[in-house]
C-alpha cells in the first residue's frame, strides 16, 4: 500500500467517525431519553470526535511526510 492509499484510508476513517458522531449527537438530543442515558450518549459523542481528530492528525502527518519525500 502506498502513501496516498494510507492517507485516503485515514481520511475515510475520519469521515466514518464524523458520520457516527453526527448520529450520536442526534441520539443525545432525543427528549425521551433519561438524563443518565443522554449523558452516556454525549460522552460517546466526545469519544467519536476524539477518534476523528486522531485520524485527521495521522492523515496530516502522512501527507506532510509524503510531500517531504516528493521534494527530495
């Protein structure tokens, strides 16, 4: 797998985690949920957003490495 494929895979993971986070945000806003369940949903949302950020950081690092290698 080349560098571009790895970067593409990371970006796909970011989009998937972001999509999951959007769904989690909708769930957290449901008025029928008890408060403790809402809190769990919000905490899960935070975890998904952290995961997306981690994948973004890795994709950015891979892209910068790729650019440096292309300039050598």
